[in-house]
């Protein structure tokens, strides 16, 4: 598993733990075209976000938002993961 996929798995577990897995998956699908803009906002906010998230997580998030195939794979991971 690549480092980015390991980061995704961490996010999936976190989102499911808080009962937000389906909300996140649906949001990524519904707001699909806007996620590229969200990636740009993340780039702009990166100096502030570095206080909250590790740099590799920020990079993984922007990559996910910019690449439609990665976004679809992440949504699949969210939907396949068992809710706890």
C-alpha cells in the first residue's frame, strides 16, 4: 500500500469513527467539480494548515481533490469500510 493510501485509510477510520463516512463520500460526489477549487484553497491555506495537519496529509488531500480517479477510489474506500 502506498503512503498516500495509508493516509486515506487513516482518514476513512477517523470519518467512520465520527459517523461522517457517508457524508464525506456524498459531499465529494456532489461537489465534484468544486473540489479542484478546494485544492487551491488548501494550497493557499497550507501555512496555517501545517499547524493542524502533517505536510504529507496536506499533500495527499490536495492530490485527492485534484484527481478525479483518486477521488473516486477514496469514495469507494469510504463506502466499503465498515461503519463502527
